[in-house]
C-alpha cells in the first residue's frame, strides 16, 4: 500500500505538481495526425495535464499548438478561423502563426505593436500517426524515435479511448497478467476462432490465472515478466511474456505488435492510446483494421455507446454508477463472466469503479502484483527527480532498442535472455534463473 502523500504525489499531474513537472519533461502524444487531416481544417481542442490548448494545421500543412485562450482578451481560439497560414481569433481578429508569431492585429494601428510579443506556443513533431508536443520549461530531450515510426500508415493502427479516472489506474492493468485470465476470460475464449495473431498468442492464458511474476528496474524504466507453465510436444515449457515500461506513460506489450500510451488529460480523465504495428500485417487497412478494433472494443460504435469517445464522454453515456458502468447483468445470468462489452470496456469499468483517483492506502497487494509495486516506485522516482530539478528516468532512452516480447523457454532458463540489450542496470550483477529462486 502507499501513503496518502505518495498516492497524491504519483497521481496529480497539474501545473506545479511534482508528477506534472515530470510529465512535462517528456514528449507526449497530443492528438492523432488524422484529427487534423488537411491544411486549414477545423482547429482541435487539446487537453493535457489539466491544461487546454488549441491545435491547428496551417495552409502549408504545419501544425501549431497554442494556449487555447487568446493572449489578447482570453477568448477561445477554438472559435478561431484557420486561414492563410495562421489562426485568427474571431473577437478582435488577431492572427497567430504556428510558432505563436503575431501576424496581424487589425484593431491596433501601430505596425510595430505585433512585434513586441508572441502567443505561447509549444514544440510539435509528427511521427507514428501522432502529433507530439513538449510542454516542459527545461531544454527539450531527444525526440523518442520508436522503431515502429518507420512503418507506413498501412502497417499501423492508432486508436484511443477516453477513460474517466486517473492515469495510474489504467496503467496498472498493463502490468497485471493475472487479470487477463479472469476479467477477460470470455473475450480471450471467444477470440480463439478468429484468424488473428492475438488468438494464438493469448491461447495459454485461458488455463493459468496465477503466473509467476517478476519485475526488474532498467535504465529506461523497468521490465515485467509473467511466466506460465504449459505442456507442449517437447514437454513442459514456460510461456514468458515480457512487458517494457518507459516513463512517464509508455508500454510495449509482449505481443510484439502493440504499444500503449496512457496520457493524462487531467487528474481524473485519461486518453488510453493503442498502436498496433507490424512490418507485414496491414493493420491500417481493411479488413484487418475493423477486425482488430472490434475485437477489443475500440471501434467507433462501441466507444460512442459506452461514453468513451470525445463525442460522448461528457454525456449521459459516460460510464459510472448511474448506468452500472454499462454492465449487462442479464448477460451474466446467461453465462458471460463480466457482462461487459469487450476488453476496453472491461478494463475501463474496473478502473473507473475504483474511484476517480483510487485510494491506495488500504490496498492489499499480493505476489501477483509485483509489477504494480515496481510501477509505483518508478513513477514516484520520476516525480521526486523532477521535483529536485533532475532528469527523470528514461528521458533520453533509445526507444528503438526497447520493446515487449514473448517466447516459450525451457524451465530454468532466465527470461532476461529474451531482452539482452534492453537497458539492464549496470550494477545488477549476474541474475539467477527463475527456477533457482
């Protein structure tokens, strides 16, 4: 369990908080490139870490991210006109370039007035289907070039859900292999007849809800391994699934074709980003695109119906106690284990039901939660380092060498051999095999 102070330190991400300062030291996904599809398209509101911004793509295709409120009199630039390589506030016509340069102030005759200041703007980069931004006051760290950035859009699928709870509650599920065999038991069983790699990779999870769990700090964050014993034609083997965590919110899944970013909109709302990628599988094209999204409940109809899209997250459809988190009790009576729609809705329901910010002062962690404890320690370390003015963990990590993986290994073989070049601590020393511990 955590103290109340540590829980607050880890969860609060607003301006001036320690974790908020840490989060702002990293490049973060602000929105999808597809959400600004063409030059001079409609501007988009972006909310990150308790702050509001406006994003727009100018006539030349460049993206700008500015504070939402116009620096003149505070009107929202979301109402602005995107035109002629800038965004124009409709209140007094002040017009700003993507870097905040003031292009026009039509209600001020002095031609030098606009040269005296700029609107607050933030660095942006486009990569991997995202528009990334850096919100920190300190010098920008290297841009995180994940290996899948090199793939064409046809081989990548970006999608996200809006989840109304603190970001840590969502991340906890990504380091908890045992819940896959229980909470998602029906979904995993139902997927086995599908022609998707997911079915083959997750088949063994149906039969073992208590994997052996280990976690190890690295120079970029930490590794977490879930190990299940399975019977094969070659005798008993270990199905080892290794997840990689890079602060502040990036997770490489063991499936080797899935990456997550758990990005706080505020202390109590999160964008849960998923990216599927593969050098051969065309996740970005039909029919694989729709099959993958529907399988996990990230298709537009499912997100809209469950209040998990930007269009419905502030409506009566938002999951909560009033609608029992969209659980269908009649489905339970007919044999469905959870009565919830799919993976995404199951994860969201249990996370949201714990409260907007979960109280961890009374939780009873078990041996299956070893990686959860490591997650807490890593996040708290990031917050404390940032509070002291030091670089938080993983800020300059080489993302191209980091990834999750899975494999069948012989009993007694050290799972660390699956990730030999991924940032093992220099002072860790020789590691005993799983069988020896």
